[in-house]
C-alpha cells in the first residue's frame, strides 16, 4: 500500500445562477401573453424557463390567460398543472351536452 496514491476527486462544473425576473413589467407581461398561448404544452415550469421569470409570475400569468380563455386546463395536480393552447375548432359541444373532439388533426 505504500505505492497507492490517494484518489483525486474530479472537479464538477458549476452552473451559473439563473437571474429570473421576480416582477413582470408591462413589456414582459405583453411578451408572455403573446407567446405562451401558442405553446402546445404549458406549465409554470416551462414559462419560467423560457421567459426567464419567477414561478409565481408564471402562475399569475397562467391565471390571467385562463380567465381570458387563451389556454385550457388539461390536468391539475397538487404540485404541477398542465395546460394547452385553446383552439376553437378542437372541441365542439354537441346538442346533448357531450364534448366531441375533432379527430381530423390526428389523421
């Protein structure tokens, strides 16, 4: 054991801290409201990452878009909510109250 050397730990790369906006000014809010409803998958995490805003700003923007009808809710869980863009042709309500999905998009 006299010739055995001590193991050297490899140096890990340190990631730069992301400087996300904590408050949304009018320009950032307008950008979020214009870009996000075009996404196919919308979550607070995706908005925070792509738009460089805090998670609370992303959740507030989602509430506003939901109220305006720009996005629709797919699933809600305690820790994560999933939304998608609202397309008028995608869901049509029949006379008997059941929803019909337009399958032409999937063909």
